[in-house]
């Protein structure tokens, strides 16, 4: 595993722990569909939330959420539809969130959860 992949996996573990600590149920991680991968699929009550995790080790590339482009959002929407087609789950609604993880800041500031980004 490359250093970049290890950083990404770390961010996904931090994000999953963040969600679990708030009472969310993580139902899938690193699910692969035809168009790519969903980092985390979770339930926030009756809402299915597709969570894109972006992790950065420094400010060199800007805020992690800036990497979620309109094209990436469109791909996440397609993947969410594919995920729902393959799973027997009928949520009240579906939402896309981004969790930005930074390793260059104090632990208390490490996670920023952006809800409803689409």
C-alpha cells in the first residue's frame, strides 16, 4: 500500500469513527460499483448518507473538500443509485456528505463534516 493509500484509509477510519460516535450506523465501506467507489455508506436515522472522505496531510492542495468537484458529485449520485439497486434498503431519503480529515491540525480540529453537499 502506498503512503497516499494509507493516508486515505486512515481518513476513512477516522470518518467512520466520527459517524459511529454520533449514533450513525455504517452499512458499507469501500463499495465498488461500475463508476468507482463509495467510501462510506451510512444511516443517519432513516436517511441513507453516502459519505465521501477526503484526507490531507497539509494545506498544500487546499481544503480537502475542494477535491469534490461537480463531476465527482455526479459520479457519487450514480454510484448511490447503483448501491441502492444492489441492496435491500429503502431509506426515507438519500443525502451526500463530505468528511474532510486533516492530519496536520490538532485532534479536536481534525474532522469537518459537510452535510448535504449536492
